[in-house]
C-alpha cells in the first residue's frame, strides 16, 4: 500500500479556538500532528505538511505553504496537490487523531478512474478532511478559490466523489475515528 500516493497533512489553521498552535498541542502524550504523521509513515513514503509559517519545520517533513492567500483547508489541499509527485493524495487533518490504518485500508480500494475524491460519510455527515483527492482536481480547486468557494464540501458536490459509508452499528467507531479536536475542552 506504500506506493501510489502522497499524504498531505493539513496543519495551516489559525487555531483560534485552541488558543495556541493546534498541531503542536499535546493529546494523550504527543502533539496532535504526530497522529497523522505516524499513520502516513505506514502507508506512504511521501508526506507533506500543509502549513504557513515555520512552526513545523523541525518535524522533518517538507512544509508546503499555501499558494492562494486564503485561510481555508481548500488552499492547503491545493498546495499539497500542486507539490505532489502522485496523482492520488491522502488528505488528513492534524486535528483528527482517531483516523486509523483500517480506515485508510477501506478507502484505498475505492480509488479508480471514475472518481476524483474518495471520502468517508456517516450519519449524514461527510468527512472532507480525511480522504483521497486526485491531482486532476487542481483546475476546479483553483476556480473555486478564485470565486470565493473555499469549502471542500463545495468541491465534493462538484467533482465525481465516491463515499465510504458507515453502517448504523458502527456509530461508536465513527465517533472515535472522526473526533475533531478544536478546543482545550476537546482534549479531555
């Protein structure tokens, strides 16, 4: 599974609700960003961190700044896809430490030429910051960024997307998998 895609770790958020750089905030003994970095190390040999500034340079990965001066995850996805040597790219947010190897193994077989995005969905929610994005999305992403459509959900509505849907009996699994840490209270 290690060949064929890059990992893009999104860590460029402003961390306003956290009050300090979220990516470096400790969660269960290690920085939040270490969770997706450790996962990426298992599945690929090419990992980028999408962030602006130099806070994460010490981690030993190439840090890719946004090309478009828009404070949005879509700008980070764009920068990562632009830098990547691969067509398919695993996008992971630094604030979702529960994303598992099993999830990546369930998403990977769904990649094919019919789709440009493969993401999980559960309980009526889509997880746009945990899935695979194809480099052929770059023109659409650039058009969206230029027209003020900054949400990855807009992109998912416009591009051919395949969803990995979780069953109702997997509710506990999805709560842990997609738990998002934005505030100090979320760390508890």
